[in-house]
């Protein structure tokens, strides 16, 4: 078992590394692309695109639950090694997504179009463009929906090199879009929506070709398998609560901001999401590599290894996020000015709060994966999903009372901590997770690491004037302090030995070259 565990750890490390190379490239391209697009479209049109896309994303409440079910069932059957059932699950999954696509198109074309034209705060002269954006966003959404079983297969097989290469293709296409907008022969906002839709089609065809070529189960045959569909819908039915609550929190918050403050503040929220997406990509890459191992270890009955993965995964994902976020948190305004030139009002605080929220959520990600692995999610989703659903009404009340738009994220951070407490309580009975051990090994650990890492750069930022020199100094100090604290305070003895061995191995390889 020790050899197998070692192989699994090596696979996680290899897959994470592959995904990081991909992410570094994508982050640079994504951030530059956002700058070009913001300047090409202007603050108002950029905000319109984000909020209209949010209307479509609201309907992921229907699909999100089944998407999670598909990923879980494919990964679980791989852990069991049942090839025949794996093929049945894949075909049933595609059939489900096709039917869902039809239902969602009907709903958006009726409810979504009405809401956009009757309720949202969009300048009258941009309403035609907004409607075109909605239509192309629907097409993009459907294409991404049908891609879910194929993406789930790649993750389940842990073939992260495919993700890396195809994602780089996607990033290059989006970079091309940024420059094409500048010379657009038609309305720039409409042209942007058309090109984003075209990129989705290219990526979808590429994923489909790869999966058919490399995975035996990814040959779709129309299948109405009542046994599998019953299990999937049973799982998805309860997971619907969790999926809907997350969508209502994120996209619902965006729409509520639009109702009270208009598209210019949506642009600020959109910028914050871009920064968060670039940084979270690193953490999600790690979790993408880790999640299949958590699910497979549960399927194999190896609870001890699963607990180790949960504790280490929660801490390491937080450490990575802190390392990347801290330089941004102490230099937010300067970074936005250099990056965008045109900085929307409220963008600075939105960026800072969304990074804090991301760190709050990161320590819960392995818990969510473990919960999904069990398949017994009814009570969990009722409690945790119910808590998350409070984001939208509380945010609405806050804005109604005249609170600043950033209060939406403050509400999300508070509720995130309440959800973590609920997850720990529920998982105690589901997988035997010790709340005390988690608080000791993860929660208190990351709080101490955060406070110690922040002390020196936070103090320096108060006394240094904003400039390129201060940006470089603060960033270096933040990175060095975080690395030292994470290594000596955050890691245990075995983890420090592992890091030292890896660094020595890398050093020897470089010197030999």
C-alpha cells in the first residue's frame, strides 16, 4: 500500500505541475486579454457583458447538480474498475446533458429574456447589444454543458496534459479575440459575444476528439438506462440545493448589484472576478489533480489515506492561495492601475474581498469532494445548501438599506465560515471526519500562518508610498515571509523533509545540465 500511496502522490505532483505550467501561461494571457477587452469595450459594455452572462449562468442551477453527479459517478466507477458500467454511465450522462440543454434554452428564451428587458439596469441604447449577448451566451452555455461528461472523463483518468494543451489553445484564441475586437466591423460588444461563442465550439470539438481517441467509454450511444439515470437523478436531486445556492450566491449577487448600482459597478465586480480567476486557477489545478484520488480512495475503502489527502489538500490549497494573494492584497491599487489604466470605482475593495472569500472557501474544497464521493448527500445539502441560499436575500436587504456594494462579498465571507462549521459537523457522521483534528491540523494552522505572513508586509504597506519600487519591495517581502512561515510553521516534519528532498533533486538536475 505504501508503494501505491507513493505512486498516487507522484501522480498528484506530476499532474499539478503540468497544470501549473498551463496556468502560468493562461494567467499572463488572461490578465493581458482583460486589459485589452476592458479598454476596447469601455467600462459600461464590459459591465453589461458580465451581468448578462450572469443571467445565463443563473440557469446553471439546473445543470450544476447533474454535472457534479456525472463527475462523481465516472470517477467512482474508475476506482471500482468496472469498464462496462463506465460506458453506460458516460452515454447516459451525454443523453442527460442534451435533454437539459433543450430545457434550459426554453427557460432562458422566456424567463431570461423577460428579466433582461424588464428588470435589469441597462442603458436603452445598449439594450439591443445586450440581447445579442444573451443569445450568444446561451449557445456558449449549451456547448459547455454538453462538454461536461468529456471533461469529467479526462479528470477521472487524470490525463491533465490534455487539459493543459487544450486550455492553452483556448487562451491563445481569447487573446486573438482581444485584438480582433479593436478592428471589429460591427458593434464591439456583439462581436465579442460572437467570438467567445466560436472559441467554445473549437474547444468543445477538441475535447470530444481527444476523449474518443483515448478513452474506450467515450463513444456515445443513445442510451436510456433507467437504473443509472435513477441513481444519477437521485444524487443530483439533492445536489441541486448545493448547486443552486452557489449560483445564487455568485451570479445572484452580481444581478442584485446591477439592480441597485448599474453596470459600472458590475464592471468592478467583473475585474475582481478576473483577478480571482487567475489566482484561483492555481489552487483549482491542485484540487483537480487531488480530487480523483480522494474519490478513488473512498471507493477502495482506504479511509486513512483519504483523511490524509483531506487535511493536506485543505492546507496546501490555502498556502498556495495565500502565497499568490498576499502580494496582490498589499499592492491592489497599484496593480490595477498598471494592469488596466482605467480602474472602475469599487474595483480595489472588490478584488481584496474576493481574494479573502476565495481563501475562506479553499479549505472546504477537499471536504466537498469527500462528501460527493459518499453519494449520501441529502442531509448535507439541505443544511449547507440552505445556509448558502441565505446569501442572496441578506445581500439584497443590505443593499436595500443603503450598504456599499462590497457588502455582498462581506456577507458571502461570513456565510462561508458558517458553511464550513456545518460541513465539519455533517461529515463527522458521513465519513468519520474528526472536527477537532480538522480544526487543529487545518483551521488554526492556516489562521496562524496568515497572521504571521501578513505582519511584516502589512506594516510596511502603511508607511511606503505607492510606486514601482514599493510594489517590488512589498511583493518580495510578502512572498519571502509567506514561504518562510508556511515552511517552518505550516508544514510538519515529514512535509518539510519532502520539500527539502524535492528542492535538492531539482538543484542536482539543474547543476548536471
